[in-house]
């Protein structure tokens, strides 16, 4: 007789193990391995103990956190990129290409800051010396009041001139960058040398430094003075005395309280004041000397004679009146008599309209062109200028007439200016500055720092 085989606990009638109560639960999933799998598990947490709604809420909160993090990262990157572009990369663009060299916008900005700050310092001084908006008319016979009035008026003219230089600084600074290699090349060709003593002397003028161990030198401020005058190109026949200035591009003494004991210290103080660097101030001094020496060299070569005409005119208000003047002259009436009767130019109508001798560049262009093209003794057709309508007669011509001193001085001054203008054009510079770039330069210009000259 066979004995019954005992069934193990939990065994099924077929011999298979019966599922235990715990076996009704799904075994927890083994977490996936690898970075990508872990990210996926983080977004899809396997937690059967939690209700589906709770799982969804967990997933949504994690997604929201990631989205916010990405947005924050993009914002930081955008702001940081904008700052990097504005503060660093934008300034590396080319503002000018000349003579094989590129002038970056940051190079331009540095010199723009320097030039602008010195002009602004001098403008502040001129405006302060110019006084109030309205100036009382001096009493006749009061020489002191008349002198004060004249000085104040000249300071005002100086302020206006400085304001004009500020307004045109963008253009003039670009020309300055173009001129530098031209000046250095011409100086080398002429073997013009600049010594360290030349530079130190110029730097003392620029910074206003007085050597405590040496003989004090006067620290005159930038004072307008009336020059000898040059024939005015805006008024035929007039030779007005036009205000000129002794320009000393340095800070005004009124803001200086620090007294440097060495030239080195004075240069560094000045550089900080002007928003510049020690090296730029020294380079500026060298360029100033170079330009002055070349200007003198070209002036010494200027001709002492030139083409001139001796002419007279009758100035009237309109072309019809001028036609009548021409008709009367052709009918035989005297030029002197008609000038005295009809001319509105009070400076010479009683002298027969006589303008004396003058060279090119003295009169306004239409008048000058007519006068130099007329044969001697011939009457011109009516010539219109901003002053009215002229009838001109040329009395004499001389192509090699010696220049008067005032004319010669003007020719000397123009010799260098004309030469550099021609040389500048031959360089064919690429002017790349745009209005947007100019605005960036103004925005990032280093400000004037008066505290640098104070203890």
C-alpha cells in the first residue's frame, strides 16, 4: 500500500507553488541605469503606493522646475551676452582703415574721451569768464569798462568756437587718425627730430607743471587775444581783426589744488583728469610738436609773392539796379561818381569803390572769380553775392606782387593745411563710422574727472 505523498504548504494540486498573499503585488521595477534613464525615471517616478493623481502632480512640478530653470539660464545668458557684446566685443569693430592699419572703435573711444574732456574743461572756463547772459554796454570814456567788455565778449566768442569744435569732434578726430602716419612719414623725410627735452617742455605746458626746484614759469590760462587780423573772405575789401586764441590744452588752474612735485606725477594727474592714460598724454605732446614743426617748415617755404588784382566795385541791392549801373558806365559816366551816388558799401563808396590790392582767398568766391578773370579796365556783368549785386572794374594786375605781412602770414598758415588735406585724400581711407557707432562712443566715453587734480 502506497503512502500518500505529503503536499507542501501552498502547493497547488498540480504541484506548483501557490501564490503567497504578498505575491499579488507587482515587484518594484528595477531602476534603469545610465544618465538618460535616470532623467526619464525622474520625470516618471515608479511608485505604485501613490495614487495616479499624486504622481501626475509630482511630474508636473518637476517639469515646471526644469522649465523655470531653462528660462532663467536663457535670461542670464542673454543678459550676459548683451553685456559682453556692448562692453567688449562691439568696441573691436573697425571704425577706420588707413595706411594698412585698422583703428578699432575702442581706440577711437579712448581718444574721443580725451579730446572731449579737454574741450569741455576749456569750454567751462570760457563760459565762466564770459559772464552773464546780458552784458551792459560800457560807458563812453570808461576805458576799464570797455576793456572788461571786450575781454568778456572775446571769451564768449571762444566759448562758441569750443562748442563748435565739440560738435565736429567726430569728424576732426577721424582726420587726426588719418594724419598721424602722414605727419610721421613727412617728418622722417625731412629728418625732423623730436628730443626728450622738446617733449618735456610741451608736457609742462599741457599739464601746467612748475618744477619746484627750478625757476617758476608763468601758468597763463587759455586767454583769447585779438590778433593782427586777416582780410575777411566774407566782406569784399574789409580787413577785419578776427579774434584768435592762444590755445593751451590743459585743465583750468581754478580746479587744481594738488601741487605735483614731479613732471611724472603731473602727467599722471592730468591723464586721470582727462579720462586718458599716461602714454596717450605723452603721444599727444609728441604729435603736437611734430605738427608745429612741420607747419613751420611749410610756412618757411611759402611764397612771398602772389597773383593779385587792384579793383573797385559798386554794390547795389538787386540785379536790375546793377544793370542800370552798367548801362550808365557804358554811356560814359565816371565810376567814382556812380560809386559815391549808388554804392551801399559805406567803407569805400567815397573812394570810388576802391578795394585796393587783394589776392586769392580774400574775397567771397563769386566776387573773386569775376575779379581775377576780368581784363584790366573792363567792367564786369552784375555779380551776385550774399552782400548784394556788384559791378566790378579791375584797375591793375600783378602775378608776382609781394605780399603784405598780413597776407604772407595767412599764406604761411594755409600752406600746411592745404598740404595735409591733399595728402589725406591720397591715402583713400575707409571711413567706417556709423551713427550707431558714434552713439556707442558717446555712451562709453570716459567722463571728466576734476577730483584727479585735488588733494
